[in-house]
C-alpha cells in the first residue's frame, strides 16, 4: 500500500470541510478569533480513500463487510437498531465517518487494542471496546461477541487503519487534551456560548434537529435521546476537547475558555442513567465519577443531576464493561 | 518504537538457532547440501524482544496478559488444557514462540485480520481465526468468544506485531510456497527421508518423544495425538513448506524434493477425524479435500485414510469455523 498515506492530512477531510462550510453558510473563523492554543493536531496518518475499497474476488465478503461497517457507523439508527437506546449515530462523535483526526478516528484506535482500560479495569480487545460505545455513548444493549455488527465495525476500522503501525500512538488520536482554562468552566458563560454558537444546529433545548426525511440531522446533546452518564463525552474535559477541535461543525473556532464553558453547560443537563448505577446516586457518583470533571450527582439550577435520569440501556454487557 | 525492528532478521532467532544447533549436536548443513531454491525468506520485520515487555503501571494487567498468552502458546497442554484434544502445543507449528519467519509467525498474522477465509467462507476476525487452530491443529474444543485464553493469545500476537503495518503482507508470513518438485511426491522416498532425518526426534512411529519430566519434547506427527484431518498441516503443500523452511529443527537443509516426499509420507498416516465429517468418508473428502494435496479418503498401503480415524474434538465452533 501507498506509504504516502502516512504523510499528510486527509484530502477527503479537507474537501468535506469545504463542503460543510458551503452547506452551512459559515465563514471560516481565521486565526484572529480567540486563542489558538490547542489547535487541531497535524494528523500523521491518512486512511485509504473510499475509492480504494474495490471488490476482490480473492476475498469474497470482505468488502461487503467493510461497507456494512461504514453503513452501521454512519447510520447506526438504521443498521444497528437493536443495540441503540438513543438517537445518536457513531459518527456524531467520530466525525467524517470515523476518519477525522482529533475526533477519535477509527484508524488511530484500531492499532491500540487489546489495551487496559481504567474504566472496567481489565484488558479489552477491540470488540469489547466497541461494546463499551454501545453501552454508554449509544445508551444501548451491546451486540454480543460474534455478532455481525461487531465484526462489520471491526472490518471497517481495520480497513481504515491499512498501513498504520500496530501499537503506536498516532497523532490525531482521540480528542485533544486541552490546557486548563484561565477561569474555571462556568455554566452561565457556557450558556451564552451555546446560544451563540451551538443552538442553531442543536436547538435551544439541546435536542438537535431532524432532517426533512425524519432522520436526526443534528444530534441531541442531553436528555433521554443523548449519551448517558457513563459515556466518555459526559466528562467536561472530553467534551471540551471535542468541541474545541470540531465545533461549530466545519468551522471550529471557539477559544479554549469557550470550549470548557460550553462543555460544562452541555454536561450540566440530565441524561440517561449511568448503566453502572448502584441504586444510590451518591454511591454511584463516588465510585465512578470525579468532580469537577463530572456533574453527575451535583446540583445545577435546582436539579440534582442523575436523580431523575431517564433509564439506561437494559442488557448488561459481559463483565463490567 | 524502534523502526529498526522492521529491517533485519530477529537476532533472537539467530541466537536460538545457534543454541539449538549446539543442543542437538547438529552441524549446519551449508549451501552444498541439495538444492537451494525456496530457501528461507528474509524477514522484513522484527518483533520486540522479550526484554522489552516491562510492567507499565498505566496498563495494569496488559503485560500479565501478554505473558499469559506466551505461556499458553508455548505450553498449550498446561495452560489451555480444556481446549486441546491432542498432544501438541501452538509452538510446534509456530516455532520460536511464534516469532520465527516462515513458520507462520504471529507478528505477520495479527495485522491481516479480519480476513476472508476460504475454509469457512466468511470473514474471520482474529479470535475466530485462533478458534480454528484449536478446532483443527489442536483437535480440540475452541475457547468460546470472550474467553481469557483467546484474549491472552490476542494480546500476545498484538504485542509481537508492535509497529507492523496493518493489512500489509510481511515477508516471512505463513509457510513458504514451495515450487512443485521435479517428481511427484512419493511415499516410499518420503519414508526414507523420514528415517534418515526425522525419526531421531519424532520416533520411527511418528509419535515424538517425551522429555524427562513427561512433557512432549518432540510432537507426534500422526495418530490420535496429532493434528486432525481438517488442519492446514495435513495438506502436503503446507507441510512441505514448513519442513523445507524449518526441518530438521535448527538445521533445515532438505531439498525441495525431499520436503515434498516426506510431507506426503507423514500425511499418509491416519489421524483424528475431520471435525466437518458428514458421516460419509467419500462425501467429506469430496467436499473439503482435494487430491493430490490431501490423502484423506485415499488408500495407502492397504489403509483407507479417514475410515478408522480417531475421534475429532467434540464441541462444534461457532458457525462452520
């Protein structure tokens, strides 16, 4: 395979950004707007273009499985419905169909498993890691091991990682770690950032918007149809990194402070219960959540977050995933 | 990680070869002995040395799991006993603990899955591929998905593949494809090769030898305690490639013709039944075995091979793995 893929930013992503800018009628922010620390990292790896995925008579079924994985990833609501308990799709958090650097791209994740995860305190292989996404981010019931949904997502990730070195941290992996803001993240300032930069797509009530065909064009950020209290994105630091690198979509330009503030605002709303809920809000908060990065179990504007959470997905995953 | 690992033959393997030569009291064969076509390939990748596997407090359990995988791989009889139905260990076919080029090294296998397999006609991920080894080569009951034995073998393979490019064929992968021999492989010539070059370790009756502690020092090559009629190694071409590259152990020097002949001889003995056995030898042979590469269902010295085969491992794997 072509080693040049390792050297520069994905052309597709640049193109997509341009298309999004045009579609959304948004002007690029430019360097003048706010601080420029923690800007997007230069991706060190380029996944193969979609056009490189061609039928290979020596591998019947492989290409179809990769395509199925991509379909699941970009329209999880349709293609993995039994395992989803909210209105999200995988690519709401992993933009550009899992290709975009600094948006937890699949090509950077594939080569890092099996790996220990502090979250469940054991070594997870890739299928188990995907099960975790279904349980928390998708507030659902993880597909069982061996299910074709998992296999298709494995095949898609594997193919996107073609040529990537196994076990090496690739630039652009995960979400950026933002520097701490000058001022502690603040709900009220975040509310203003949200109204100014986010509500156009995600709506004032945070429930996103439907497309003309009824599909979820922009995802809900809180409430029963969003990620639950166990998802990584409920942590203010994770959301701030994602937002800083990627939001507003196609025209990311918020300052670090704005990203932290709006992340705190978004994650100060009720959402589905943590699937690890022990029966006691206080105990669950103490065992699985740490202040100030999680608002779970804290009181915001009179609401004790987690107290009246909508239900989490029903079926438990293997062990404590 | 050190990119130099990609450039040259494993030093460890060279060292091991020297040790084996000394241990076995064998003299290196030199280029003068027989044809030199299809010699060992120059490996393009070097797995990390054992010494590089050090505890990482950030990844509790990972190193232990890799070590567990290595232990399972080199002493499968002890560490994966419930899943093994013969007297083999993984490293009987994957020499040097899965590190040796041209001996199906794990570092070259890891990055090639998920992949379509003609054997079961669907895309297999790595855990399923390992299940296949247990079912056929180990004549056993594959560990179920999610079992720690599979996870440990995944972790060990992944670690050996550190830095290898995902999805790229690495030199030294699998067993060499030998050129067809000048004369068709022959049982009688093979019998002579076996007596001269193989029986010292594997015994005249093909049952190998036990070490002083009762463990299987040299593996049985046929009979109830060897690989079954469904294993890749029962194919004459596969065995010939393995033998040419690796046998006699530490001093491989057989000619292509000798390797083909002795592979035919070894694989012309009864062994455990093919787990896919339909109830009819003729039908099973027709459906899963092709002449002249498989002797299953053929008559050799009065024995109809497969007719009185010892039982195969009992539990069926998922689907038709």
